[in-house]
């Protein structure tokens, strides 16, 4: 009887495998008749049938169904001019879907590929924060140190590294106060020149430190300067050596205006009417923005935050501890991450970006490693509405996504 049941089980598994293979072939046929998925990748492409089970078969079919639904959703968005960019969707650490829609540049038209690199805007901030926390773990700094310990002439006192990370400094935003103070606008302004303006001109701050949460790009520009001071390397070199190379992020770099255009994968940022954004003096400041990356490379960083490749688990948990209010809500902020959750802990850690024609979604639900990455080089607020994506991913229905449009 045991041998009979074992043989029956094997025959059932074989039938299930054939059914799934037929299902995948049928899916491919449907995709082909619908202009195919171009360079799209589905989770089913990587499924192994060793030690197969009904659960794995259902998971495979589920992933293919989700991939087809996601493809339909994004194609509709692109058709109605709601998306020009690359997307990557994953769950449980597995990529379900990725694809490119639209143009890397217009006139002459050059279409996007999955190797296209986009300006991350404020989605850069989690990477800057990670670099600071790596230096902390190496004993090079601690979060209670103040900016004037690194730059003695810095005129604002009691500004700690922690308050920079969590936007509780009360400092003014350089994107506003530098306009009348920086005279050489035909040249990019560096972080060192920004620091010099703050020391010499002492623009008034918005509030006393640690009074309240106030999102401010100046905080992360100063963190980049601290990274350079402590590590003895440029911000770009430190990230390359300590994050990009170790994680295999081979298509990611920190912006360098004279050489950016030489990279064949670099995209161009456009306004909604396809008017090209020109580089201006603010493009020289690093830390708060100005990393270029691809969807695959950003996914590598996303996955590293579930391991100890860059930071210990204890430090990662600390980074997800909101500091903007006493309890979790949809507008909390940790160390480089926007957070939403409840008294049981963080549910979502994310950071969107917006800068000079680029706007991005980098959304991460921690409990099931759901990742939504949308990198766009033509401004469109519609990409922040991820409820339709979640409806496809969640069999039980959508989980509310409380996004705030991210302005750098």
C-alpha cells in the first residue's frame, strides 16, 4: 500500500508539473498576442520543481497571474501617459515582475531598458543614512555627536547626527536660502561651499533643535560632509567602496556633472510636457539626492536590508524606530526611512523621490518583503498611488498605502 501511495503521489506531482508548464506556455502565448512582456521577468521563470508540492504549484500559478495583471496595469498607465519609467515588483524576496515603459530621451527617441539609470532624488536618503550607520558600527562616530565637533566653525549648536538623520534639527533648507547667497550659479555648488555659506552667512533656522520633525534636505547634505570628514574619502568613493561594489550595484553611481552624460545608461529628466530639465547649481550638492541607479540595483540594496551584509540586525531595527512622534502613524521618520506602522512595530519602510524631472517610488512592506520600485524620468504624481498594485499582490485585498508626494 505504501509503495502504491508513493507511486500515486509521484504521478500526481508529475501531472501538476505538466499543468503548470502548460499554464506557463499559455501565459506566454497570451503575452505574445498582447505585444509580449518585452524585457519583463516573472517569478515563475526561476521556479525549481525539485521536491515539488501543491503549495509550490499554487505559488507559481499565483505569481504568473499577478505578473499578467501587473503587466496589464502598467501598460494601461503607460498608454494614458501616467508612466514613463522602469518598474520592479517583488514579494518574499522574489521578483514577480519588471519591465520598461517609455523613453530614455526624446528627439531623437531612445527607449528605456532595464539597464536605464535614473536620478533617485530623495530616495537617496536611506543610502546616506546607511553609510552613517556603517561608520557608527565601525566606531568612527556616534549619533550623539554634534556637527560642530566635526566642523568647529559651524554656528548652529546642539545639532546631533541623530537629529540630522531624523529631520529634527530645525535648520533652514539650503534649496531656499542659497539662492540669494550663492553667487556663481553657472557652476555647481559643492557640499563644502554649502557649509561655508552656513558658517559665514548663518541663515536663520526654522526652529530650535529637537523641537519637532521638519523634513529638510540640508540635514542629509551635512551627513554627506560628515561621511567625508570621518572616512577620509569622498562621499562618492565611500558609497562605491562600502555599498555599491559589495552589493554588486554595478549600474549605480553618485552624480558627477562633468561625466554623467558619458554614461550610456543615464536617462534625462523631463517635465510633464517633455520639456527637458537643465542642470543647475543645486545639482552639485550630494547626500540628500544625486545617486543614479537602476531597478535591479535598487532591489539589491532593498534585499541587503533584510540581511547583515551592510548593517547588523540591531542597527537596522534602530533605523526603523520612528522619531517624529511618540507613536507610529503614517508620517513617522526613522534613520533615512519614512515609516508607517502601529504599536506592534513598523509595517512599511519607504522613501520616495522627486528631482528635476525624476520621481520615484521605493516602497517596502517588511512582513512579507513586498517591494515596489518605480523609477521615472518624466514627472507624474500618479506613480505614488500604489493601491492598485497592492490589490494585485494581496489576495485578501489591498492594504492602505498612505503616501506623501516626496519633494526634495
